[in-house]
C-alpha cells in the first residue's frame, strides 16, 4: 500500500480533512470493487463448503495482484496527464 | 431486535415460525492464528507429508489386519510360542510393507493434487482426476508404459468416484 502523502504546509484544517475524506472514500471504493471482482471471478457459486479452497486462494492471490497492478498503472497514467487514446 | 415468543407484537422476521428466533451471528474476520494456520496448510509440502503419514497409518492398520488373517498354522513343526513369534514377525513385515506402499500413495496423490490445484487456481473434479492418474501411473510404472496407462486410468476413476461419494451435498 502506498504510504500516505504528507500534508503540504499552507493548507487549512478543513481542506486537509476533506482531502482525507476523499482519500478514504476512494480507498473504500477500491477495496469494495476489488473484493467484489475477485470474489465473482474466483469463487465458484455452488458453495459446497464454508472455507476457501487452495485453488480459490491462489486465484484470489493472482486476481488481487493483477488488480492492484492495473490500478497503479492507470492511476499513474491519469496523474501524468490524459494520454491520447 | 430479537423478540421473545411471548411478546405481544410478532417479530417481523419470525412470523412464520413457531420456534424461538435464531440468533444471527455477525460476520467474524479470521484471527491471526487462523490465518497462519491456513497459510501452513496451504503449503504443498506440509499437506503431502501429512497425507503420507495418514496413509502410512492406514496401511499399517490394514497390513496388521491382513497379516493376521493369513497365517499358516503348523501345529506339528513349532510350539505355541514359536508360532506366536513367527506370526507376529510375519504380521509386522506385512504391515510394514503395506504401510510404505500406502504412505507413498498418499504422499504422491496429495502432492499432485496440491500442485495441480495451485497451478490451475480452480477447485474442480479435474484436479482429483489428474492427481489420481499421476498416482496410479507412478505406482504401476514398473510394469512398462501400458501398465502405467492402465494404472493411471484405473486410479483416476477410483479417486473421482471416491470424491463424488464423499461430496454428495451439492
């Protein structure tokens, strides 16, 4: 996970708070989407047993790492500037 | 939220049932020990060694049982005590051989299934079929390629049937 960026000087408390709130909302949304996507992809919905099988575990590992990588790449591209599509 | 049965107004969720309202447990996140235990048991080596040990135990029991069944009773050549020692030695040999065979079988099957499932990242019946084929082929590889093929097919079918039998509630 990326370390939280230090608040630059000269920003009021309300602005810092709203920045933190936006960041938190973004993180929560990211986690929810990630969990939902990987659950839908990896877990077979016949639900024979309550625990994750080994195949499910390795599928979830791969899914999360791919999702995270793509998320990082897209975030970087968006922060640099809109690329010509 | 959970209303007792003797309350005047009926509870919203249990209007149809006569028994007391079942408590709904909140979703519990796994503790650190549970996660560590899961990591340990996810390891292919640990799993296959444990399966090998269990297979060895099973083989020991079966070998003892089978060895006790067939004992040549020679009343005239040996005394009772000698007969007992002879029978015990034969049972021990038999059960040790059976223990080794079953331990190898359990180890190979568990290792193959673990590796295949990790590689495919899916929990299927195909994993058990492939693992059974590998085990059967490895066990009967001494008889040549044809025997290996037959052993592979036979053991794969056997393990698929056993898995379906133990997995009735779909």
